[in-house]
C-alpha cells in the first residue's frame, strides 16, 4: 500500500501537499496563485512567528534558550536579537527549530483536518526538507530561482545586506538537494510562466485526489 493509500484509505481528509524553496525563491507568490484556485494554504512560517508569542510553552522554552532578551517588554518577539544569533550559529538555529517545528506541525495537523471540502491543501514552509516535515506529506513542490535573483529580491524586500542574505542561504539546504527530493519543481526565474506551471500541477494533484476518494 502506498504512502497516500495508507493515509487516506479510511479518511476523507484532503491530500497534503508541501511548498518549499530557498529564501527569496518566491514561495509566497506561488502559494497566492494556488490560493486563487481555491486551494487552502497553511503558511507555516507565518504561523511559527505567531506561535512564538502565543504559545506559552514555546515562549518559555525560547526564553530558556536565548534569555529574556528574546522578547521585548510588550511581549513581542525580539526578531533582530534572535536573527543575529541563529543566522550565524547553526546549533542555536537547530535548537530553536526543535522548539517551534513540533508546535507548528501539531497546529497544521488540526488545521488540515478542518479542510474536509478540499481535494488537497498546501503547507508552505521554508525548511520543509530540513525539518523532515516533508515525510508526512503526500507530495512536495519546490520553488527554484537562481541565487543572484534570490539575493536581489531579499535585499529589496527586507532592506538587508547581501552578506545577511548569504548567511540565511547558508543555513538552508542546497537547491539541488531540494529538487531531488521534490515531486514537482516550479521555476520562478522570470523565464517560465508561473501560472502555467501551477495550473498543470494543480490539475495533476486534483486528479490524484479524485482517484483516492
């Protein structure tokens, strides 16, 4: 029995699809297009940021890891402080991920169970492969863009230096490895039509979901 059959043979849950890609690859843009097609999207990275202030257990563990400086006086996350540490210390990044990822996964599972009317759902996450989360999904899409273009996008978007972007890229899995692990690849390089690629993948996954009903 296949992975999909095992998960869905006795369930009406939608297929679980992941969208990932390196920083600046355009994951969010891709997900917005899928969303326009009626596909429910769980933005795991956005939810991770929220959970780091909303989940009391997570907040406590983050403070234990980074100290009270991890949060500002009003309770919001001190992002510059934490970013300044994790983007230059891989072990600290791994420790932070070990706190946040399980909480995000649990919430994502509850969210997916609520999407009973959809053929499939999408979980958008930057570290889908690095965290091992892809193993619990039925299909994975990786978004690819040349590194030079990614750096340019992030510098413009976040107002950061090239060095800062390269530090983030260094902490992520190489594009080549992501492509090997993915079921689908979307090329967001300005040369290929995003809409055309997404529509084709949408048709394939929708068709697969229909056969599992």
